[in-house]
C-alpha cells in the first residue's frame, strides 16, 4: 500500500517557496521567512479565501540561499508543472507548497450544481503562472487517471476530481 512518510526537500534557486502554514520542519543556510500579507485589507481577503477553500489564510514565503525541509506526511506527493496546464484549480486541501513565481487565486466554481449537488464548496484555490506546485494526495500519481477533454463532457461524483485546468 506504499504507506510511508514522505517529505519535500527544497534547494533554493532563483524563486522563493510558498508553503501551507506549519509545513516547515527545518531551514539550512541564509533562508528567511515572511508572511504573504500586504496589509489589513489583504489579510481580510486571505481569511475569507481560506474560509471557503479550506487552505490556511497566511502562507509563509521562504527566500534566500540554502535549503528547506517540510514536515513529513503520509500522503502522496505530486509535483505539478503549472505552466503545462496554463492554470490549475485544486480540490480543497491538496496544496502543500509552490514556487513563489505562481500566483494563488480563489476561484468560484463555474457550475453551481457541482458545488451544491456534489456537496463541495463554491470556491477552490487556483494556481497560475510558471513554476512547480507540490500537492498532497491520498492517491499516488500512478493511480490517478488524467483525462484530456476536447469538445467533450465528463461528470464526476463528489470530490473524486483532484485538479482541473482553469479553462474547464
């Protein structure tokens, strides 16, 4: 069943790393941390976003030279190059970390019935830009089914879709 702890280890390059709050285990070198809050209005917006996406309101940004190790998790870690998607929308609770080159947005579901009838929330976290994101999944990548839609329709029950392109 591949039940074992996994960790994310990051060596800093040109960009910083944004993580879920409380995800950092240790830092090595000249690494500094600051919050991504830019003022009171920004904090209120982040708190509202966190309430509807089940993500943390304040995500720390780590920058500098050196390395960063995140807390161990029993979930499976999936690395996603967001530029291959254009933008990616994540199911609640999947976000663990991403490069600071990615923009995080809260997006409303385009189909209200998917939120109401599916028992899901009305909002999700979206990542846009060039960079890599780390997702925590209950299922390993090799067991996920990737479906490319072209003028087609897919209907998925509940929260069985973990991510989808922002254009879907």
